[in-house]
């Protein structure tokens, strides 16, 4: 049994996935922002099937979807050829709100391998109304 476990361990070391994403993205309210994510696998067979997901806050938490939830109608995803051939799992969030500020995690499952990145912190700052008010005050 131990030998079998060691064998399984070696196989999983030989076939691995690494998911990389930007650490910080700064944006202003109303912007369209790209959350970059890419993966690296060193399996010998080329990938033909897989999927990717983005979560807010934590893995398996709120999923970023264009059809339901907070991001309804505000999400663009890469097409399957970009995903399979260019290893891109990036998404674009449109018309971002201050309340979108937070951590976004990219998860990729491809060729029977699965992994997630360390998260992107999206910081959405508001309009500069407060700043202009301040200037006006001191004119
Ligand atoms: C995958 O990467 C590991 C560690 O970098 C390496 O030891 C292994 O040989 C690679 N496997 C393939 C199939 O390229
Ligand atoms: C994610 O964080 C871990 C631990 O800090 C680090 O070892 C790993 O390289 C990071 N991954 C990426 C893709 O930056
Ligand atoms: C984002 O903004 C913070 C503070 O405003 C700044 O320190 C950081 O360098 C910026 N990061 C990027 C990637 O623009
Ligand atoms: C996301 O939803 C919007 C509004 O319903 C729609 O116009 C857009 O085509 C959708 N995008 C995707 C990638 O499905
Ligand atoms: C996928 O998207 C890229 C970049 O937007 C585009 O060049 C390519 O033609 C698209 N491929 C398909 C199959 O739609
Ligand atoms: C990858 O996705 C497939 C299909 O959704 C699932 O059956 C499989 O368990 C996933 N693999 C991993 C390692 O999570």
C-alpha cells in the first residue's frame, strides 16, 4: 500500500498545474477591468477539455457569473480557444462599483488537473467629488 501511495505521489508531482493571477488591480468606479489569470500545466497530452471559474473572497465562495448575482450582465469571459491554446482564464468586469472592491480567485480545471491562484485584490476607488469639494473650499 505504501508503495502504491508513493507511486501516486510521484505521478501527481510529475503532472502539475500552476495558476497565476495579478496581485493587485486598481480601478475607478465605472471602469471595465481585466482580471488576468493564466495557467501552466506540464502534462504531455494537450488539453482538450476544461473549465475555469472565478470566486469572490474565497475558493468555492460566491461565483462570478454574468447571469446571476452581483455581477449579472457585467462579465466577459475569454473564449475556448484562448483558454485551451493560450492558457488564458482572464475575465473582464464591466462598470465596476466601489463595492466590488475585494479579493477575486481564479480556479482552473483542465486535463484532470485542478488548481487556483493566490487571488487578485481589486481596488475600486470612487469619483473624486470629495477632492473637488476640498479645492472649492479653499479657493
Ligand atoms: C512537471 O514539472 C515537474 C516539476 O517542475 C517536473 O519534475 C516534471 O518532470 C514535469 N513533467 C512533465 C511531464 O513535463
Ligand atoms: C502563491 O503563494 C504561495 C505561498 O506564498 C507561493 O509559494 C506561490 O508561488 C504563489 N503562487 C503564485 C502563482 O504566485
Ligand atoms: C494601486 O494603488 C496603490 C495605492 O493607491 C498603489 O500603492 C499600488 O502601487 C497600485 N498598484 C498598481 C498595480 O497600480
Ligand atoms: C453578459 O450579460 C450582458 C447583459 O445581459 C450581455 O449583453 C452579454 O453579452 C453577456 N456576456 C456574456 C459573455 O455572456
Ligand atoms: C477568441 O478571442 C480572440 C481575441 O478576442 C479572437 O482573436 C479569436 O478570433 C476568438 N476565437 C474564437 C473561436 O471566437
Ligand atoms: C475537474 O472537473 C471535473 C468535471 O467538472 C470533475 O469531475 C473533477 O473532479 C475536477 N477535478 C479536480 C481535480 O477537481
